């Protein structure tokens, strides 16, 4: 199954992004209210409620994903639309319908499969000796707000979904004849001759008058606008500006360490191996062999274990992650000493012979080892507290001393920065600069701040980041004088007039050759196709390939941007002499992927119908209530 996902990553990304947003799975089965009905329920899927809170959480998750992908280009207003909200709801409903089908069909995967998937998802945690760093695994998850159980539950759900995706994908089928027809269309070649009507031929005859220049200037006033701009001063209060004012003593570090020793403790770590045999008599014979030759455990496991996931690795089960094995096996691992061989341990899979190959006892990291980490944590805590205290002073001072930023800068040891060329809206080119923020710019260009050049209020532009500023210089919007742009306008108008003349001459010639079929004046014949369009103007190429070639010769005329007008004579249409089988195979695969995507979309539609989705509160109603 994972081989399928890795081989078809692009298709899977499309399907999962559009139809089953991964972040939604986290609010899947576990997020369902099983008893009673929440008054905020907006829909029901297979009898289970979907609440307004879950829908709003899904919107936030989707926005967070887009924010990470788009970076400084992200603008939340782009997504504040009924269409976006409805799309998120549709995705949630589809995910819930799929979850209902999974529950109903009792689909699951084994603990052993989940453990192998953990290894595949965290390959960097596999050490040089082949051992898995379970402690680092826990730490990574903890930093992301997950426990081992949460992650593995999520992973198990994803694996079930991938199994369904694989099955549905394989049902998508495109006949070879259809794929060939599409491929033939893409590889079609056309023999073409060109008759050009270049701009340079007509420019010399163009006369641009003052009246034409003035008319263009008046009609295209926006082309010559100079937007309003401001030069500003601003100060920023954030963690970076507060941190230099915070110190942590050795005594504080020691006291924190003493009261939080458990945080620096490492749990016991056990690595184990097993031999799985379904027949009890055979298992007992193998146990006797292992006890006689304990040093050959891995060799015997490789030869006799019936667990395909671990036999090849000498029965190795890696470091124990609690909850990842069936209970009898996990209990046995926890009782054994290093090197000790268990008796037969029976589980639903058969009889296990288990040994612990590595045992690391629990221990507490010494203070010297974690001193830097503790100091950084304490400094962060102190900085947060100091920021809260300073933020009140910052807010009060920029408001009370509204004619200058110097008082607040001196009082809180902040630096006054400057920026130029600012407008009323954020500039994408300036990225995440603190002053390049919609809320701050709105305050900066408010009537009082603009007219009287007073300080803005303290504006929170990010968590624990306050900005205040004032306009030093302001230039209102204006228009470049005609004298300044006259030369550029003359060139523009001359080009436009030359294009008109070239187009007129070309269209007259087109009408003539359509009647006579005369090829006089056309250039040498060239063969073009969608795979061989080098040296052909894109606009001309598109016109040639779209032209009706049912009757030859065929003619088509097109305005060529920046060049003039082109007239094209199509003499022949056919397929290349040599077939590119590799390209055809790639195209067939792409067509099959598109068919699979459509098949999965149809499957989800069927599941949604089967789940008997009931909309209780339409989005339009919710949006209206929120507005009120």
C-alpha cells in the first residue's frame, strides 16, 4: 500500500488536498458526539452530528495550511468567502462519510503494520546500528502537541484510507483506444508556411498628432498615477526587544531543575525480538532449540518465524512503544531481563518466543547537561512576564506622548526605525515586516494620525508584537504631467497604429488567399507539433493548432504581440514517422490517474448518499447570524 502511495504521490496529494484534507482526520471519529445532540449541530452524517465548532476548526486548519504554503503572499481576505466556507464543509462531510464507511466495515490494520509505518515516516530516527530512537520519536511528537497513542491512531486511520484509495484507484480504467486517440491528438504534426506583416514595415507611415497623444493621456489616466506614499517612524515591542533586558541566575536554574526533575527523566527503553509460530507443537520444539542455543535466536527467527514483518530481520521488533503490540506480547517484553528467553506467549496471532536484546534503565539527565535548556526556558518565561508589564507602559506612553515616539523609545530602551514609500495596503514585496500589516497601516492612515502626524495607538501585528508609528512625510496621490510622459505615449500610440495597419493588410491578404489558394510570398515550410513548438510565437502556434484543417490548404491569420500580424498556410496534417512509445506510456499513465481521481470523486459521492447527510443549519444561515 505504501509503495502505491509513494509511486503516485502527486495523485494522492491532489485527492487528499481536495477531498480528504489530512487535518480534518484529526476531528474525525474521535471528535463525534455520541450521546445527545449539540445545539450547535449544523449537519448529520450517518446519524453522527457535525458541529459548528468542528467546522470552524476545520476552516482554521485549512487557513493555517494555506498560510504556511503561501508565506508573505497569504491574504486571509481571499478566503473569507461563502465559497471557501462551503468547500470546507463539503470536504468535512466527505471525510465523515468515509469514516462512517470505515466504522461500518470494521476496517483496520495490525499493530505490526502501524509500527512499520512509524519507521517509514521517521527514517532519520533509525540509527546507524539499525535501532529506532524511541525517545526522540516521543519528543518530536510532544513538540507538535501529540502523544504516541494519538499519532499512531492517526497513522492507523491514514493507512485504512490509503487502502481504500488504492482499491478505488485500481478500479479507474481508461481503454487503450481512448488513450491512443488522446496521444495521437497531442502528437499531431502540421506543415506550415508563414507570411509576416511586421510592425517595422508600417511604423514609418504612422503620424502621431498632439491630439492623439492627449486623447491617450486622458483615456488612460491610471497609467500615469503616482500613488500616495508616506515616510514613517515606528517602534516595535516584541520578544526580541525584551530579551536583552532579561537575566537568569545560576540559583534560579538550579531551583527550576530541582522542582522539575521529572521533565528531564528518560523512561526505560526495551528493544526486543520474537519468533511467531502458529502451531503450538512446532512452537514448543522451536523454544527448546532457542533455549539450547540462545546465541542463535536471530538465525532461528529468520529461518522459522512466521511473522513476515520481522523474520527477515532476525525477529527484531525494535524499541518498545507502549500500546504498539498486543497485550500478551507487550506484558512479556516488560517482564523479561536483557538476554532472557520467554516461555510461549499466546496471542491472537499464534505463539511467540520473546527475548529482550537491549535494556536501558530510566535515568535523569544531570543539571550540567540541561543547564542551557533550563536557562533558555526561564528567560523565555521572564521575557513573557516582562513583555506583559512593558506592553502596558508602551500602550500608555505612545498614547499620552502622542507627538513623538522618543519618550516610549527612551523609557523602554527601544530603537526608532524608519520606512519609506508606504501606502494604505500591505506591500507583498515587503514580506512580514512589522509595519507591513493591514491593521497598523489602517491606524497609520487614519485621519487624525495622517493630518496631525500623531502617534498611532499600539497595534498588535502578531502574538506578543506591538507596533506604534507616526507619519513624518506624506505625499498625496498625483498624476505625472503630460510633458513628462509625452515621448512614451507617442511610441505607444505609434505602435498601436502600426498594429492596426499590419492587421488590416494581413486580413485583406487572408481573404485573397482563401479564394485563390496562392502560396506566393509565404516562407519555407516548417513542421510543428505540440511537442515541437520551438521558435514559434505562442499566439501564432495556438492559432495554427486550433485551425480547422479538414480541407487543405487551410489558412489562419493572427495578431502576433509585439511583432505585428502573421498569416499561416497549413499544407499537411499527420502523425510523426517514428512513434515515441515512452511518451505515449507516460501520457497513458496520466490519463489513468485522471480517471482514478474521477473514480474516487464518484466513490465519495456514493458514500455521501449512503451516509444520508442531513444539513440542519445551512452556511448562509450561520453566516447571517454571525454578521448580526
